């Protein structure tokens, strides 16, 4: 299965922000203000990117209806 352009961009952004979130020593330990700034610059965009990307991907690949799946399984 090939990845669409939207999926590639989404994947790259998620990996980028995940790596930025997990940099060792950033923010400095036991300091509240840098921790909040780091969270605003990495965690919040990561959540937004994930949920917006999921919505975009679900628009591309429609989920099958449960009734159709039941009919296919029965007969």
C-alpha cells in the first residue's frame, strides 16, 4: 500500500515533534517555566497534528459500515 502525500507529511511531523519532545535534558530538570514552554511548543502541537492527521486520513480511507460487514460475514 502506498502512502499518500498527506500521510507522508503527517508522519514526518509526528516523528519530528516526538523527537523534539523527547530530547534529553530539554527542558532543564526541576524548572517550571521552561517545562511549560517546552510543553506548549512540543506536546500541544503533537496532539493537534495527530488528531488533525487522523481526521484527514479517515476522509481518504472511509471505514466500512458495520451492517455491511455483518452481511458479508453471514453470507
